[in-house]
């Protein structure tokens, strides 16, 4: 008969940012162990609060399922000798499968006879497996940070204070770090007491009696319901960010939503400062009006009930007043300074020991941004704004406000720049050049911000790559992937006529001119940069729902011009779509045949019309000249659907050519001329896509 299994790990308060990952990990590891152990079950439910991680396995089978499976051994000619006796190979196979040699038999597979054995295994009782498996499951959990306590060797996220392991109504006995399993859990630290759990079906209800909501989604809904009710009652718009909600969710076991107020005089400080202070230091939700302006109120969540809620609110108001007073002091003190004084301080801040100070980086950004603006043929006013923005884009890093709240970099730069008399275009670009700050953020809105942002990001990427800092696996301490994605999204958003190769060369040249030793050969560096950005472009195409084979085909032609790469993918996707596929198939097949034969041509692209022997050769050459002109014009205007149409117009002449002539003619001059003609066409084809990678 199936029984439920409950496993609860009771801990000292776990950092909120670790809890959900640990809960999911416990659930996944439990499911994997059950499957590997051949234990059937109905479902696995996971629970978590700041002080516990738990899983309930519903309908756990009493024993492992029996198995009986065929195991394949060596071929008959190896398993038996000439007399028909078993060889050492067959006897070893039987021994490894735990069967008597007489039980071996033969089966034919692919025209060859092999020896087989029936391997049987009788399932073990679940109750016998659990005492050994559960402690291993508990200690196998991994966390971003661990600690040790007492004299125990175990390293864990926080000290284990109690353990529950119930199989049906029976305690599964084991011990970890001096804590033995039982059936007693602990309720809310201040409002509850111990909870004796008779079976897993009682777990959630028994904890609720002790003022603990163990179900994560139920607790989250309670918080959202409380916020919604307060918003409706007061007519407020309460800004609920998912990351803050997630953190608050794992800070409380019994949530109660409450509100407080602060002195409206603080609203003279930029609201980003106030909101950041409330969110980052106090875990408060800000209150906004219909226009998105901050109001002098806040909402927070108490880990407890509504008793003496007014007193709790006043306590929170007092703490917030001190926090906002600090922010006000920093804000006022920063404005007593001047931009040149802030910039001078950057000379003493090391950006990277091999890449110089932050001031060195700023100088590289200025030079890179100026070259990019010139490459884009920006007008004089824009170039002036670019230069000034690049010169002062990092000055706010040494302000007291950004020192206290690093996430306000750029935001404070914009505010202070305006107060110091900088043009609006420069102030906005100081803030924008950090964008996009995350996957959900938009690229810079202004051209000045876009140019300086690209210069900043490519300086970081090329600098890191040049000294051997290249992201591997999940390791990316300098956020190079995010910065490369930011460059790609900015190029696309503004439709900038700036190739990646030009961008790499500009930045590499600026780094080289700085006098620092280049650790890597230019070819290797540029290849790695190209491959790195190709993956970012691939992500963009995937997000646009471009078919994987179309993506591969497009990437096969290179990604140097990011804008046209995306447009090429969209055009090819439309041509290869289900409704258009049959019409496009002859062209794709013709392209592949051209490229296959063109691989045999030499480097010469000289086509001699006097060597044409068949009208189809002249017709194909004339068709290519017309298509090449149309292709070049469409490419220059970024009309990639028209470019693909120009290529597709060659389908008929190519087919006629192959039907009429033998490309690999015996006459060497004719053969070379025909291969040169195909190679000329193949250059245009391969510049658009590698059509061989399309499915079908």
C-alpha cells in the first residue's frame, strides 16, 4: 500500500535570495532519486519559509518495482568457440549480469547473432532505502554560500536545528550534525510553538495553526491580496517589483501588510533616490500616483499578525526617516562639488590592474566614441555632445550618493549634470549610456547615449578579451555577455551603419595606443570577438522566433552587419515558410549545387565570355550581372527581401546551365572558366546565407 513521505529541514533563518533555489533543488533531487531508485509516486510537493525546506512525496510505493530486462553481450563468434563451448568473454558477460551461463541465449540483430541474458532484480522495500537515502539527499543540497557551526564538518547554508522524516506515520531514523529526526516541527518564532506532525497530510494545516504558511504560493497570494486591499482602500498605486516581492516572500512566515508615511519635504530629492533607499535598505514598496510620481507613503510586510500594527508602522517610519535623512545629506553634499574635482578622483580608482584606472577607461571611451561618431558621419553638434558625454560619463561614480547606492550610477549623473549646467542632451546621455541595464531594459533612446554606450561596452569587452578574460560556462564576472547583447540591441534600435569588425578594430586600436602590452595576437582576438558576438546575434534571432535552421544558415554568412543580418534572417524565414517553401525550393537547391561546385574553383574570379561554348553560359552570366546589381543596390538600402529575390532570379538560368553543359570539361581553360563563373555567383549566395543548412 502506498504511503506519503514528508521530509522537513529546519534551519536558522536562510537568506531570502537562497530560499526558492534551495526549495526547487530539493524537489528536483527528490524526484531524480525516486526515479533512479525505481520508486513509483504520485506527486512531489515542495514547501519553504525562511526557517524550513520541505518536500512531501504523495503516494510513494511501498517497494521498488521489479525489473526484468535483456542485456546484450558479445557476438556469437566471440561468445562460443568452435566446439560450441562458452568462451571467457561469454562467461565474463554472464558473471557481470549475475546469471548462470546456461541461461544465456542468442538473438539476431542487424544480421549478426549476439548473446543475451535476462537480468532480473527484485525490488527493495522503500522503508529499507529511506534511512540511507534521505540524509544523503539533505546533505547533497548546494548553496551560493555555506557555513560551519560547532565542531561539525558539515558545511551548509545555515545550522540545522530540527529534522522531520515521516514515512506514513513512522519516523525514518537518521542523524545529521547532531540533530536526530522526529515528528516535531517549529512554528512562527514569536507567535507559534512546536507542531507535532502525525502524517504528511497534516503538515500544512499543523503549521498554519502555529502561524506559519508553508505553501509559497499561498503566502505570496496573501501578500498580494493585502497590498491590493490597501491600494483600493487608500486609492493608491503601489509599485510591486517582482524581485522585491520575491525577497519579501522569503522573509516572512505569516505576512501582514501595513503602511506608513514620511515627511513630504523629502520629495525634493529625486524620487529614484527615495525609491532605491526604501527598496534596497528597508524592503518597502513605494506608493505612486496615477502619473507615476512618488507619494509620501510606503507599504511593507510584517512577519507576524496585526497586533499593535500602528506601533509597528511608527517604528518603520522612524527607521525610514533616518535613511532618507542620510540620502538627503549625501545629495546636498554632492552638489557642493564640481565635475572636474570628481573626475580627478577617478585617477586614483583602479578599474583593472592590467587596464588602468577608471580615468584611463574614460579617456579610451572618449577616443572610441569620437571615432564611432566619425564613422557614422554624425553632425557637428552630435559629435560635440558625444565628446562631452564621454568625458564626464563616469564622474558620478565618486559621489557619495552612488557610493551608498551603486545602482543609481548614471541616474545621479544625469541629475547632477543638469544642476552643474550641462546641456540636456549630455545629461540624458550620461544616464542612457549604461542602458540596457538588464534583459528587460531598453537601449539608449538618443543617438549620443547610443554612441557613448557602445564605446563604453566595447572598451570593456575588448579590454577583457585582450588580457584573457573570456566568459566560460556560467562564469561571467564582468557581465560581458550582457554588454555585448546591449551593443547588439543598440545597433538594431538605432539602425546604425556600423559593422562589428569596424567596432572591434576601433577599440583594439584605442587599447593599443594606450601603450599597454597586447597579450593576444590580433587574429585570435578578433576571431574570439566575432564568435562571441555571433552568439548574441543568434539569441536575438531566436527571440524573434526565427527557425533554428534559418538561424544557422544566416550565421553561416557572418554577422558583421548586425542590422542586415537580422533583416536577412527575416527575409529567409518568409521565403522558407510553409506557404512559400515549394516555390523557393528550386532556388535553394540551385544555390547549393553552385556552391558545391564552386568550392573546386581557384581564387581567380575572372570570367572570359570568349570561352563560352553554350548559350546557357552567356545567359547565366548576363543573369548574374543583372542580379548582382540588384543585390548590391538592395543590400545598400537594407532591403534584404529584395536582395533574396534578386538571388532567386538566378534559379532558372542556373538550372538551364547545369542541364546544358558539363562543368568539369576536359579542356582546362573551359573548366576553369565555368568554375570561375560559378564561384562568382557563389560569392553572392554565401554572402546572404549558407543555404545548405536549411532543412529539406
